[in-house]
């Protein structure tokens, strides 16, 4: 994976005037074997199992234990709030970390993975400890569990993102990001289909009022085990560059990792693409927050014509949403491997806009369709949109970085994902009553937000790939 660096060809002090004028960044990162890119991206399979189970089942869990549908937004504020706190801190302090044996990013994965697995096992049991239906104790337990699950899952997630910025050159960047998002969605396929498959083999999909069905609880247990296994695989297989090699490849001071500016100072000096892409993400992540919050209720209302969370129809809608999330993930995986991994890096804005438009059509389709099986079509579009918007956002942004403070910037950039989710959850307290507490209506609002995001892509100006001097 590693090779010797020709020091005579490496200028660690400055870029050439010509490069600076082009506002591009020169590095000499080597091309990595596909086996290495696989190892650093496949771990996202397990991490996203945690997030997929959370996003697809969280609304179902909290409504099952008695949460007021008009107050669901409160519970969905907690995960992105945790992300805004944890991700920049993990990035900042991992920039300053170096372990001879484990590297700079992997120690955080070693810490986060077991904690995330434990909390994953606790979350679906919020209604199993005799707290009572709709009791303060049950809802508080669930809220604390989801908060800690997201804290630990974010600690797991950040190392996977940061090592791509650390180690992958421009020629392979779109490949690496699309692979990571494809494996992420593949993890979503496995996670979200579990309740449906377990029900098919005879595991109970219903339970007494206030208790989460066994099919859902077992899904979380299995997901926790896979999260641990895939994280261990990445820790064993990925060998990070030592500080000297890293600095040579990125043309920076070898001692750069010993000192890091404050997060606030980094925000003030952030590259232009940080703000441009974050502005677009205000709309697309706003939309997906409503999908995760209201999709089960919307499908139950449109297809099964019920809002009773204890009914078989509502629980069937929850299972079917899991299947639709699986379909969404399969569409994303196919799109990522067959299309995005082969796209021209100079066409990132084009694909970003296409992805958001497809997502908007998908959301509006969910609002309009009342047939269980026809819902497969809009969820395919939503899956393509979900993968595209993440791949292009990270590719555009990381092309603006120069190797310094990459972890901190990746963490701060993720705030542009978390903040829209918080805004959406807070806004739901006004929007949901305004549209007569219609869960399908909230999905329509999401579709409108995606259309606005497609228009907002026009603000992105800094989208040129880095100039890569890697020896071929």
C-alpha cells in the first residue's frame, strides 16, 4: 500500500504560482490498490446498519412506546445534535493523534464501535422494562438511548470518512466515495430487511401495547454484531500513513499534526466550497429528515388507512417501509457502482443537481401513491438521490482541502448535514399542525425542499478537482 516518496519532487512549503492562480491543490498521493480502497470503505457497511435501523425504525419505536406524533420532531433532534458535537471533536483531536500501532483515525473507531453495539442492543428495549405505555420513564429511556447510540455511531463513522481524505488521490476519490456510499447503502439493505425476513420465518411482529416487537429487537441485536465485525476488519486491514509520509504526500510541514487551530478559527478560514455545498445541504438533509420521521406513518395512512400504532396495519406499514428502504438502498448501490464510480470529476455539479431532482420526484411520488407495490418506484429514485448527494458533496468539498486539519474540516463539514436535520425537526412543530397533522403532507414538503436544493446547486463555484502529481 505504501511506497517511498521522491523527496526531490516534493515541495513541502508552497504551491506553484500557476497552481495557486487556478485555485487547485497539488499533492502526490499514490494510487491505492483496490483491495485497500475496499478495506477503508467496506466498514461503512456495518456503520450504516446502525444508522439505517435507527432511521427506518425510530419513528416506529417511539410511536409504539407512546410518543405523541405531534412531538416526534423532538426525538429526531437528538441524533443530528449529537453529530454536530461529536464529529468536529473527533476530527480535531484525531488530527492531533498518532499511535505507532493503530494510526490516527483507527483508535476512535476502536472506541466507538463497541459502545455503539451496546447501545444498539438497548434502544429497542425502551418499552420492555415495565415503564408503561407513553410513560415519561419509557420515553426518557428511549431518548437517552438514541442520543448515546448516535454519539457512539458518529465516533465510528468519522474515521471512515477521514481516511479517504487522508489517503485517496484525486483520480480515485470519486471511486472511493461512491464505494463507501454504496457499501453504506448495502448495509442499509441488510438492516432494513431484517424485520420483514424475521417476520416471514415466524418471529412475532406484534407485541402488547408499548412493547417493541421481537422482530425489531432482534434486528438491532444482529446489526450490533455486524457493526463490530466490519469495524474490526477495517482496523486490521487499513494501515494509515505515518506523519512524515503523510506530510510528504500532501506537501505540508511534517509537524503539522502536533498543533491544530481552534474549530472557530478553522470555520472562519474554511474554503469557499465548505459554505457553498453546506447551503445546498440545508435543503436535501431537511428533506430526508422528514422521510425518516414520517414515512412509516405516511405509508400506514396512504396504503393501510390507519394511524393506530398498535394495529396490525400500522406494524405492516413499518415492515413495508423497511422493505422500501431496502429497495432504496439497492437502487443506490447499483447506481453507485455502475454510474457514479465512473463519472467525470468535472461533472460533479451536474450529477449533484440530477440526484436532487430525482429525489424530489421520489418524495412527491410517495405523497401521491396509495398502492403498496407502486411505492417501489419512488423509493428507487430516493435511493439514487441519497447516494448521489453524499458522493458529490464530499467529492467537491474534499477537493478543496490541502491535507492540513482534514479531520477537523470533515467533522465541521458534517455539521452541514446535522444542522438541516435539527432545523427540520424544529420546523416540524409549526409545519405539522399547519397541514392538519398529515404525515403524507410532510413527505410532500420534503419533495419541495429537494427541488429548492436542485436550484441551490447553482451557487457552487469551487468545484474543480485537485491537480494530482502521483506517479502512475
